[in-house]
């Protein structure tokens, strides 16, 4: 009997590896390389800080626009189908871009190509991400009592990809933009092929009402307003995300132009940030068990506020790298608090719609940060970053001051 149980466990693990973990790994690497590599590609191709900021906007606005729509399509058509089509679409778009840049490595054609890549990869990446999240959630439910192990593995895959992706993109960009795009193409094709092995998701009815997108977002908004603790935390993190988004959008310009470093150095900043975040998330899980949500969240907020203000005044590249890593690590700790609070407060029958609305609100500052980068002269980026950091510090301070007496963070 024990032998049979072990054999079933081995088959189950092998099935998860083939149908969930491997597709997620390929997609997460392509996701990280595209998210951090495309703005670097724009800077390397156009040599323009304004166009780099605009590319960041073009990456994020399509993601926000398709957020609710992509979720509805996943509910109707299934995660495997959307995962396959989105990964295949990204592979084709990036492959065409690589060919164009080989034929026209500079000039107007190259500039237009990289800007279009920013928009197209944003759309396809968001669709594949939502499909992958849905497939992972379905696998967790099928795992029953072992669901936490599935989710822990998926989180580890995402963080590892965030650690490796930016650095790999920066190194490949030194060899030439087509090389970076070729690797993203291969990873996207691999994700598309592996998506064919993904089992159908059964998290939602096969047919969703046509009005489910708008109604879902409205339901989520009403739920957030009815939960003051969640509302204040989302408000503080949204203001914080303006500073985080500006660091992402202006980072290539700051590192390359201000500190005189290479594109590889830009990737190392975000790889260091991902490593610090991975450690902090692990530590925060144990700290919350011992101290509670508010002390851990308030400590992370204080560290994030200090790191944001200090990063704006960083005298050299190495101090900038350390401060950005500290900021992102503290932001990761606050994210653990947010996820825990969401799971405690949001009613199960409104969890999906409220989750989607929460993520949408938290992502809104990112295209705003791109616009700020595009409109700001390179020499003035540090001043804008200081303003964003002040807004971040004020927002987090006010939010956690309001949350200090809220029983939701002390239970």
C-alpha cells in the first residue's frame, strides 16, 4: 500500500512538473526578460530617455486595458488555450522584431519597431500571466491538502525568474538586441508548446456573462470601500508604487546616463532586488506569526520610505543598487501583509473580483511613472524621484497610522 501511495505521489509530482511547473518557468523567464529588457532595448536603440519612458508607458497601458478582458477570456476558453495563444503571439511578435532589427539596426524603422514591441509584449505577457495564475490556482485546488506546496513552488519559480531574467537580458543585450529577442522568442515558444500539456482549469463556469468584466470590477471596488483596513493599505501601496514604478521606468536612464554604467548593470539592480525580496518574503512569513501584521507592515513601510528617499540622493551606482534592493525588499514585505489581509477580509464569493480590482488599482501608477520619465529631462530625474519618494513616505505613514488601531491587523 505504501508503495502504491509512493507511486501515485511520484506520478502526481511528474504531472505537475510537466503540466504546470515547466510552462510556468518558461513563461516567467520570458515575462521577466521582456518586462525589464524591452525598456533597455529602447534606450540602446534610440538613445532617448523620453522614448524609454514612453516605452514603459506602452508596456503598462495595454496590460491595464486587457486586465479584465483577459480574465473573462480565460474563464470562457480555459487557461491552457489562452496560455498557448498568448505565448505563441509573444514569440511571433518578438521574432519579427528581431528580424527587423537585424535588417535595420538603427534609424526610424528600428525605433518604431522597439516601441511596437513594448506595446505588443505588454498585451501578450499580461494574458499569459493571468492564464498561468489561473492554471496554478486550479492545480492547487486539485492538490487538496497539498495546495500550499504547489503555491510555494510557483512563488519560488516567479521569484527565481525575477532574479535571473533582468541580468540575462542585460548580458544578452551587450551581444546585440537580436540575441536578447531570440532568447525571449525561444522561451515563449517553449512555454506555448508546454501549455499544450496544461490541464483545463475548472475555477469558473465555462460561460461567463458578457458583462462580467465591468460588473466584477464594480463589485470589487464596492468591497474594497466596505473594508477600511484593505482600503487604507491599498491606498498606501498605490502611492508607494509611484516611486517603485518611476525607479523601473527611469532606472535604465539613471544607471546608464547618470552613473555611466552598462545595460548589464541595470539588470543587476533588479536581480539584486529580486534576491533581497525573496529573502524578505520568507522572513516576513515567520515574523507575522510572532509579531502580527501591523508591526511587520509598519516596519517594512518605514524601511521603504527611508530607502526611497535615500535612493533619490544616491551618490554612486553601488549605493543606488543597495538602496533599490532594500526598497524592493521592504515592498515585498508589505505585499505579504496585503496578501494575508486580503485572504482574511475578502468574502469568498467576491474574492476574484476584488482581487482583480485591487491589482488594477496597484498597477495604475506604473504608466503614470512612464509618462513622468518621458516628460522629464535626464538631468532632472533625481528631483522627480525625490518627489515620488516624499509622496511614498507620506502615503505609507498615513496609511499605517490609520491602520494601527484597526482590529483586522491585530487578530
